[in-house]
């Protein structure tokens, strides 16, 4: 699974052709001891993280919404997924 960003110990990833299980555009967040799934608006779909980590992911989604949509379009086509700048 390609890593598309990293910040504050979070690894943000997208799978290619990953539209069946969650049915909405999404990404995976790997954090020590957890892997969770968020939609591109920053809503938690599966898994559990603490409130601080959720806020960081939500802030990043708000800053990078158009980039996330573009990355998703590449991912579902099986093309190279671009790197997205981390949260500042």
C-alpha cells in the first residue's frame, strides 16, 4: 500500500483499486498500535484513535482536500498515487 504522507508519527496510505469494502473514497492511517480508515473529509470510518490524533487528521484533510480527491482518482485507476504534503 503506497504511503502518501507522513506527519507526527502517522503514516497515511491508500490502496490501489480500494473501492469495494468501504464504498467511499478513503485512506488508511497507521499509528503505533493501530490502523484506522478515514474518508476524505476526515470522518473516521473504522478503528479507534485518540481525540488528538483525530483532530490532526481532520486538520490535514481540510488543508489537503483537493489533493486527496486527486490521489483517490489515481488510486482507483491503479495509477501512481502522488505524495501529499504533511500537516504543518
